[in-house]
C-alpha cells in the first residue's frame, strides 16, 4: 500500500507493539497528542498510556529511563523531538547505553531504540535543523540507522526494535510527507545492508537521508548528458555495508559522498577515510565530499538553502570528476 514516510514509521511501531508486549513508547507529546509530527498518532488509544507514555520536557530523563528499562528486559522506543536535543542526554548515550553490554561482558542487553528527527529545509533555524549523526557513529556500542524511503523506514525500524543493542534511528523531517509503496508483510531490513537506489557506470554517489533524493534528481539531470550515476544509500551508518559500497566504487572508479551534515568532522569524512584506506587503488579521481557549510543553520529561506547542500551542488561535484573532455565544456546548472 502507499504510505508516507511518517505513516510507515507509525505502522512499524504498531506492528512491533502488537507482536511484543515488552515494546513501549516514550517521549514528549507521544501519547495524547500523537507526537509533535504525528508519528505516534492513535497508538495510545490502541495500547493505552502504560505503553505509550508522555514524559516531561527532559531529554536526560527520557534516555536515562530508556537505558534503565532496556537493562531490565523491556524494549523502549523513545523519541527526542529533535536530534539537536541529544546534547541534554549525552552522558546517558555515551557512557551508559553504549557501554553497559561491554562492561558486563555481554550479560546485559540494551534493546532500546531512540528516534531522532533531524535535518533542515523547514526554516526551524539553528537549534532545530542539524544533522548530528556523526556524533553517534563515533561511539562504540551504538548502532546508527538513517532511512531515506517509507519502505526503508518501516523495515529498518522493525529491525532496530528487535536488536539487542541501542539503536539510534535518524529521521529527516523533510521526508515525513514523502509517499511510496510499502510492503507491510515483508521481512525486516537487516541493519548493515546498503541499497543501490539507482544503477550506473560512471560515478558512485553515496548519499544519506534526504540527500538520497537530491542525488537521484541530480542523476536525472546528468543522464541527459550521458553521465550515468550510481546512487548508493548506506541506510545504516553503523554497522556499515562496506561490501556493497566498495563494489560500486570499484565498478565506477569515482565517488561523491553527499550528506546534510556540517562538513567538518562529518560521517562523510569517515566514509572517505575508509575508502582511501581500503580501496584507494580503485579510484581514478579524487574523492568528492558535499555537505553543509560550516556554520549554524540560518532561519531565512534563502540563507538556509545556501547553507544546505542542494541538487546543483551535487551536479557540480559529479561533473568535477567526470572525464577530462567533459570538464573542458562550460556546463549550465
């Protein structure tokens, strides 16, 4: 059936709550209101306030209670209203959720999922528009998921909820209303499995979240000029499916990495480092990274659009490493 990205997440939550009575939801306004963005709509009516719990406005408590509940055998799926607020709960993420299983020799499981809405494009300004996935991919003990389509959002969330480790589940705000076909009875999508969204032979574009769709749009523009782009969506940033990504790069010999993070210290830099260390000899051109400018996100539409990577930035990045005969031509954007 056709579902929006937001509705696919809602259906995945409902599916897991029906199949496992230990699964419960927690966060600000997730119950009576149905979530700030409507993603938990109807779930409190269906499962009751014990399993869909409204919390005070305190991210430290939300994450701390999730860690505690998970350590005692429950399966919390908690929401921070924006990923920007993870700083309020960073000790619980860095030193508790990520470390308990290791510190107890594998005897303590932490089956918690933390949903983290992220990203710009909605004029929500500097404190509500960031993409901070690199913070969490840096921490051993955490898994990091970042779906770009309704089907991926559904299948990956089911896998995240069933995982025995803490999973950080990023959702780009601008994707919530994108609609596509979703198979609700299919198998969950395993964590650590990338997906090739578009096949091509000339250049590999590794993109995450909303940038997957921008990369596909850029590929459509370049297709008219005979440049065939392969778009690879990692889907999980850790564990990372290097095999699929590397096989694509070995085929095309060129790679562009596109994320909406501030470029300095981004996950894209880690991805570029892995490529340089592992398969540098496969590359014919330099690695290109496209990301957000190193500045807080502005409020006004024009400035925000300038700071965040756009389709034309991806087109330019790809053209900069296509063959030399193409580069001598002045390409219109």
